[in-house]
């Protein structure tokens, strides 16, 4: 395995076997980690070593490498496709790339490590089922590594891989790998990330990415690709209770279907069957599912994430924004939302600001009542304060540094209380990844201000004043 | 608990349908860009599925360069009639006649499509515009959001893209702005073909192997036509070809191919060493950032 990629092109074996793909599933994954730790190079390497790079893409990357002074082919250029990214040698926005093996198709989101572009990392990680957190073996775990790990934990990305990269620069030293793996695993555990798979690799040279390295005889775990092919996918959405946010009401009013009325949407989580009793929230009206329709014919059962159209027995009032849930279940609804937010906008949070909250298919008017805690990702300590902080209800345009505002600025993670104009389903994100997320949107220009998660599990557990930490073992051993 | 996992194609289809229904729920006047190419045909197929048994609740728009393959126009008109759709044509020729754009020296009208496209969006007050763009097509497209905000000049600013969280697509925009929506973002060329096979979707005949008079220019087999080819030094010859993409005749090349059925095309695409745009699009070869530059100006 040499450092310089040898030219090896053409189809992967599997692409010739059309039939195999019929049972293939889909894994979405995202990279994370500090700037220059090798995320884009790793994605390039994965694509290259699975022979997913085509001749014209490779020659374009070779030409671009040459134009930048030559040297080895820079595989990061396979994803760093914007002019500004190539000029600066960094990733600015998420790039999505695709490849597949015989058993699985992959959607790769390569995210930027630069702190300024954290919101783009949040974008890539929000839909991921697996995050690869990269660490440069020479530098170890950095603040930005911790920030990304925290975001990964907040977003509850189900699987986390630690890729200790640039092992070629530390002579493939086992002790270096172990030390980083231990430090990161400990940190991850305190964030509630239960198990981390750590792989020593070199994205540049290809060690343990697709092909097993001969330079890490002390490592007997899987290569990165072996691991990516083996993690279970799509389980979390199925194990959560049934939720069906209504997207549109289908009313053809055609000669063929004069009275048809169906509720189109995607099963966000769980399973629904014909005959199930359902409740429409927030109205609380009840009915029974009498049909699950698709263009290809009716179904008796639908599961996440299928897009279907449901018909109900009764002529109840159902509109876009409503959520169908199982009647037997207890579901929280309310107009007071407590949540954790990751602030994504340049304008800071302003107490009393009128906002829009987008949750599921519903958008409601809202008021930001409190920002009452902030998380320091470096130390994992929570700075909490009580109630409404009128003193620091600052103006978003005020950037003077002498007021220490208890506000959230770009990339900050904090706990908020929001008053809603109408009740919504309050699914805790910690147990409902598919329905517990929300956006804060500026009604003036439509800017997405923050990514929110209903509930504040992580912050509550980390806060020293919290009483909630006793009941959860994940955090008991973390020494926080 | 159920243990079913959706197959990759089912997952992609479901995601595309979800995106289309979000647009129908959030926007006043959506439109679907329909070129008669395979991606827009798959998009239309998803739209029919998304709203069934109701008809597709939006119009189609074709940006017509005037350099069309006759088979594609015939297909377009037949599909529009068959499904009772409304078709808006934004014509490059009209834009040239009005002096809004000027014919280029090289005869290619591909870059000229941006102006009639944006004018068509403005004139019809379209607020959401479905495009068949896929992230795997090109490196600037790989950076595109599913919902992509365009300012009142139709411009894309890759450094100021909104974060896009979960499946909560934020389509809010100011008057005069619009949102480009890409339901096939996560599909690859092979996914599109496998889906066409699975769903037995009819395509214009030029996607399959046929005999055609072509001539070689810049390493690509171009078909003769009123657009200005061949030149005196270029010679016509009959080749067995098919098209991998469908665009303006002046810059869409044919590939030599004997693949005349969907499975044969899938085998060919799977074995190809070139990306579809690399193999067939002169416009992307212009410079390293050709697509990014066109997208910034408001191109598809
Ligand atoms: N020696 C060595 N260098 C590496 C390795 N992986 C990446 N690099 C180099 O590290 C530098 C940064 O790599 P990138 O892949 O651009 O890093 P990144 O994490 O994507 O950076 P951002 O996206 O900007 O956060 C480049 O010069 C790479 O060639 C490795 O395994 N070994
Ligand atoms: Mg990068």
C-alpha cells in the first residue's frame, strides 16, 4: 500500500450484478472533527479504494493538484469542489458523495471542520445514522473535536466511529492510538454516547480504510469499511412509537374519485396498520385507519420511513401540520416548549423575540422567553442561571463586548424556554429522533436561527445543579 | 417491533415523494422543470405517485433552447397530454428575438438558458422550482441543499446556504425570491436507471442505442442540426450511439453504444469509466468551476 494512489479504475464488481442491489440498504454517514484532520481526504480515500472514482473525476483532481503545485494526488479535492474551498484548502460546506458495495449503498456527507462553518457540520450530521469523528494522531482530541462530538451526541447520531488519522506520521504507534481512543471514549461516554468504535488509519496512504494495513499488526478490529458495512441501519425509526405528520390532504374531486380524502405523509417513526386506532393531534379527535394507499396499490401496514396516504373512518378535521399518533399511547402536547438549541445564525438570540417554530410539518408563532443555560463544550460544564434575564435582554445588533449577554451566539449550545401560539406534540428528542427536532426561524427573512431538540436531557445531566443526573447510569461514571 | 429495512431504491423514492409533498404544502406556485431528460421524467413519475389519486398539482416548465431532439419534444408533448398537465415553455429563441440574450459565437445555447428560465419564473410568479439535479453529477452540485434559496436575481451563493436540518426543509423566502428544490439530490445515475427499470418508465428513444449521423467535435459525437454543425472541416458519419444525458443539441454528445434495453444500459453505466457529464457535456469542460459559475448566475 503506497502513499501515492495507483491508477486503478473502472467498475466495482457489484455494479455488474444488477440483481444484488434489490436487497441493498442505505446508510447515511457524516464526517466530523477539527480542521485539517483529514475528513475530506478520508472520504476521497473511501471512494478511491472502493473504485468509485471515475476517470474524468480523477483526471480533473490530478489537474487541480498539479495547478496547486503538484505532489501526490489530493483526494480531498474529490469533495472540496467549490472554488473558494480549493483556493483555501479547507472545506466550507457539506459535500454529499455516493458509493455502494455489494450489500449497502452509502450517502457520505463530508462536513467542514472550521469552527466558522459549524452549522454546515450540523446540517450533515442531522440526517446521519453514523458519524466518523476524525482526530489527527499528532494533535489528539481538540476543542473542535469535542464540539463536534457534543453535536453528534445532541443530535443522537446512533453510531459513532473514532478515526485516529495520520497514523503514518506517528509511526503507527499503538500507545498513541490507545491514548487518543481512551480520552475520546471517556469524553463520549460523558456525553451519553454508549459505544465508540476506534480505528487507527491513514486516510492519505489508505491504511485500514478499505484495505487492512500491514503497519498496524497490533490492531485486530475491523477496517473502516468493514465496520460501515456491518452496523445496523434504520432501527431507531422503527423502534420509536408511530408518528405521522400530515403533509398534504389529498382531495382529487375528480369524476373517478369524487369523495376521496386521504392524508399524505411519511411515517416518521414506528408502524401503522389498517384497523389501528389513531388520534389527531393537537385536536385530540379520534378515528381508525381504514386504508393505507399508494400509487402502486393499497398496503395493510406501513413503517418508517415509507411515504403513504392514510384514509380514516370518520370525517374528522385533519390538516397539514397535524400529527397522527396511536390512540392508546400517552403523548405530550403543549404550548410551552423547553429545549436545547444549537445556535446557527450570526445574529444572537434576543429574549422576547418573535420567532417561528417549525416542528414536523407544523409552523407556529412563538416567543423566546428564556435562555437559561449554556454549555461549554471544552469542559462539558453548564453555565446555568434562573428565569428571565431582563438585564441582558439585548438587542441583536449590539455587538459591544462590555455587556456579557446571557444570549446565544453563533455555534453556542444552550437551553431555552419558548412560548407557542398553538399547542404542538412535544416528543422528547432523546427518545424521538424523528419528531423531536425543531427549527427556530426568523419570521422577517426566513433565516434558520437554530436547530432545536425538545427536552434538555444532555444539559440537565451535565449541569451541576441538576438533580436529574442521579437516575442515569451513562452519566454516573463520567465524573462530572 | 418490525425489523423491515427499506431497500435503497424504496428509501430514495420515499424521500423524493416526501420532498414533493413538502413543496405542495408550503408553496403557492410550484413548477417542475421538465426537459424530457431521464431525471425530469423520474421526477414527474414521483410527482404522480406523491399526489395520487389526485392529479399532479403543479405545472411543468420547459426551457426550450430551440435546438431540441425531435424525439424529446414529441415525448414531452405526449406526456403532457396523457397526464393532463399544464406546460409553460420558456424560449431561448424568444429571449434572443427580444434582445434579452445574444446568440454566442460558438452557437451553443446552453448557457443562454438562464435568462429565459429566470424570466419564466418571474413572469409566472413561481415560488418553488423543482430541478432534477443530482449531487453525484458534478462537484458544485454535490454542495447543493435539497431546498436551495435563490435571491431576486436567481443567484446561488454557496457560502450563504441555509443550514438544512433533518427533514425540516425551510422554504420561507421574501417576495421576489424563490426556492429551487431537488427531490433527486441523493440519487446516482445508476439509481435512476434501476428505478426506471423497476418502474418500467418509458423514456425518449434517444436514450437507447440507434444509428445516427454524427460528427466529432472536441472529442464528442454531436448530431447535426439547425444549430450550426457540422462545420466545413467536420465530416458526418453514421455511428451506433445512444445519449446518456439530454440537453441542448449543440453541447450534448452521444456515446457509442449498443445498449438497447434498460438492463443493457444499466450494465453499460455500471461499467463506464466516465461520469455522465464528463462523457457528454461540452459545457462542463470549459473550466474547473464552470458549473459553479453557471449555478451562481441562476442556472438549473
Ligand atoms: N500524512 C498524512 N496526511 C494526511 C492524512 N490525511 C489527511 N492528510 C493531510 O492533511 C491535510 C488536511 O486534509 P483534509 O482532508 O483537507 O482535512 P479536512 O479534515 O477535510 O479539513 P476541513 O474540511 O477544512 O476541516 C491535507 O494536506 C491532507 O493531505 C494522513 O492520513 N496522513
Ligand atoms: Mg474537508
